[in-house]
C-alpha cells in the first residue's frame, strides 16, 4: 500500500435479537501520510460485544470483495475480543506487513465490522495460556482467520487452546445407536448402554477443536505424564481424579462431594489450575455434549440407514477391525496405532464442525459417572457417584468398533492409562 487511503466502512449488528443488540457505527479507516499502518476507528453501542473485522476492496463497479484473512493477520486493538465499553474504539492494522506493495485509490477499500451479541459469540474462541487473564481470549469467525493458520501454527496445540462453538440449545436429537449398527454386537456387554433415546440439550457450549496436548498439560501442571511423548500429541496417563477433584490420582468420598460437577473443580487439579490461569470456566464435556459434537449434525443411523456411520457421514464398513472409511479420520489399531502410538493432534481429517480426533487417538474422559441406562437423563450429567467413570471415543490401540460415535465406555476414576486423555468444554458467550 503506497497511497494514503481513507474510507468509511460498513457496520453490521450482531445477528441475535435482544433488548439491546450491540451496534457498531461511525467507522473510519485512515492511513496517516508517510506511514503504511492503517487505523480504524468506530463507536460501539449496547456493549459488551465481540467485534470482528473484514477488509474489502472495490474490484469492479460497486462489487466489494474481502482481501482474505491471510492478508490481515496483524490486527490489534479492540478487535476479535470482548469490547466492554460504549463509545469510541480503535483498531490498528499493519498493512505494510500483511498486504505489502498495494496501491489502492481513495474510496477503494473499506473496513467491515461486525458486533456479536454476548449470547452469540463467533464460532471459534482461542485462549492463550501465555497471557494474563483479561487479555487472553480472542474470537474468530473461522479457522481461516486464526493468525498463522490452525494447523500451521503449533501454538494452537501447545500454548493456546482452540474451542469451537456448538449451537445446541433446545436442539432435539437422538443419542445412541440402533441394534443394526455394525460393531454394536448383540452379545456386547455394553450393548444396552447405547439404547437410542431423544435428548434436548439446554445450552450452547464450546468444545476443544483438539484433544488436550502434552504441551498444554505441562504448561498448567508443570510435568508431562504421557508415554507417547510429543508436545502436540494428546496427553495420556491422566486420571479423572487429577483432572477435576484432586491434585493427584487419589481422591476420597469427600473430594467427590466437594469438587465433582456441578461444583467447581479442586483448585490444584488440572481444571482448577487451568481456570485460575485463564479465568475461563473450562470443564470436561458431558457424554451428551461429546456425542452431539462428534455427530456434527448427523442423526443416529445417519438418517438414511441404520448400520451406522463415521462422523464424516461415511458408512461403517467393518463390524470389528479395519475400516477404510475410518482410516482417514483417526489413529486406531488397524491403521498403525498399536505400533506407533498416538498421533499429533490434528493429523487426521476433522468432522463437519472442524473437530479433530473424535474418532481414535486417545479415549476421552467425560463429566459423567457411568451408568448402563442413561435414557432418563435427557442429556443431563449423571452425578450419581459409582465405581466407574464414563469416557468416550476409542483409542490408537482399539479396533474400529470401539471408535463409533455412540460407543460408551468406563474406567476407574483413579486410572492412569496410556490410551486415555481428555478434551475440554466450556460455556458459550462472553466471559
């Protein structure tokens, strides 16, 4: 950009209706003479809101087109985060580095701002573990907007946590699997745990795009317990107890009474320390939240047949072991897992909602205590303390039938297994 440019942008309100919808206005974009740094000012009404930015150019006639997120990675100020005050705000864009050597005539470029209501924040939330609480949460419309790129930037799997918004409030869906689903054998001791039943979740939520990695765990706990070491590999050998109710794998009845859900986690547990560090209400997903997110809109039986599908909509081909449709979705026994262990998070294809390793890699602890029959819960967390705690997903050393979306399992809560880790969840909306 070698020419000064001043443009008034378009201000768009958040999409959720409420008594006081956040609105941006008075958008002014300027490039001071002799510089290649762009300043964007705007006013915000009915704060708080998340404010996001797009830059558009007038390519032909009156047709405006985005320059693309890759060309606006270095933006700062009151953008991509919660903006709490009404009145004037400023964004700075280092165009000299993002979009160099561009000559744009005055009036040929504009800033487009969107104000997102507190109960309808953007799809992606990134929590930076290296920043102080209050300046550590950023929101993005898509993974294309993440600085450096989701998979290309290792920080998103080591020193930051990327969460995907799941719009689940008042959505009724069928949890479980039909008896005809391949891999759900009639003589399976857990066959009755997958009884199909309607569930209506009561809240939207965010869930981790990746399983919690060793880099993230070590950043919070100061040590790495994993067998299959690697900063971007999922952490394993972590018990439910040390994740939520205790500093170690050992927990007492009093610990469960004080720190099990819906109580806050124990302060020295992984979740307790993570909450203190970030001031975000991280937790484990419930069984219903996990399965809803894994399905990514797919109904039980995959809508057109009852023999089952994987979370990309492809059919389950095998009843027990190798399955060509599963090979591209996750690390499991028959595509090399038994020999080489876990894979770095994000090594396989995501589901339709951009979630990785919902099939395979490591089994993931759930918020629920295990019960064979959960049909009466309507998706609520099972808080009845039992000998075993629920977990979901299969692992790198399990065959295909254990990787199914409805497959349920259980372990002792103090167990530390080299195939069991976790994925995070938290409430949706501004924090």
